[in-house]
C-alpha cells in the first residue's frame, strides 16, 4: 500500500513539474524597517525574480488573504509563480500555484488531498533523511537548509554549509531521487558560485536582497550569476 501511494505521488509530481517549470530563484517575503511583505515581493518582481513565496508566519488568515490576492494579481502581470507558506487552506482561495510546508507544518500527503491536483507543494529539509521523507510524501521541490546563519528564521536547524549540500546531492543521485533542491538560509552574493557547484537546482533568498544597501543591483547580480 505504501509503495502504491509513493508511485501515485511520483506520477502526479512529474505531471506538475512538466506542466510548469519551476524558476530557479525563489524570493521569500519578509518585512523589516524598509519593506512590508507586499513591498518586498513587488521589489523582487519588478527586478526580474519570477518565483515568490508569500511567507507571513503567525499572521491572521484575513491578512494573508488580503496580501495574497493583491500579490497574485501582480504575479500575473509578470507571469510569475506564487506559492503560500504554510496556509494550505488559503491556496485555492488566493489562487496561488501551491504551498510550501515546513517539517512541523501539515504533512505533504495530507495537504495534497486538500489541493487541486496541479498545485505545487514544496517541502523543507535539513538532512538527506528529511529529503527522502518529503520526496516519498510527494513534494514537488525541497528547500534544504540552512546554508549558514540567517536572521529571518528562529530555532534554526543544523547549519549545512557547502559540504552539507554536496553530501545530500550525492545521496540523492545514489538513491535515484530526482527532485529540484533549493539552497536556503543566510546566502550571500559571494556564496552563489560555490553553491552552484554543489549541484543544487536553485536558491531561496530574502535577506540578501532586503538588507542590501543597493537591493536593485543585488537582484541583478543574483540573476546574472545564477542564470
């Protein structure tokens, strides 16, 4: 029975990835003294990032819906992909492409039952065992981290560094796990070239842009290096 569920999840995952190619640079919304959640996303969109994760931890549903619906319309203008962090039950209402779920959020296989079949579901991982679990539960991509220390998340898991990603990618290859893996957590400009060499599919970023003295130039450089 478990094997059958795995095969079904694998088939659905391939269907979604084939019908919508995931962008390799994902921007995760955050707010600080300069930007609120919506403003941070608009900055990323206007300068060329086409994969946005609306992350509004501990916000009321009404607030997430309000920001999410405005952001969805903005994403349409740029032909960008919008996913919602954590709030599975708001994905269809907002009209987002999917959801991202942490290790302590709703399990991916449960979320899948609540969403339309074409919706993308991303998962979080900190080690190969997490990657394997999320893959078997039917994740379409996995955000693996943290790369190094980051100020945008509390209760950080073990820092991975370059060696951590190399090990996880190697184990994925040995176990025939073919899934987009995004590096996340404390990534800086001078880390990008080395991160590309580890074999990760993409990066998920936030503070590298929002804490930059020149965010527009930083985004341009990120896109230039990664793409």
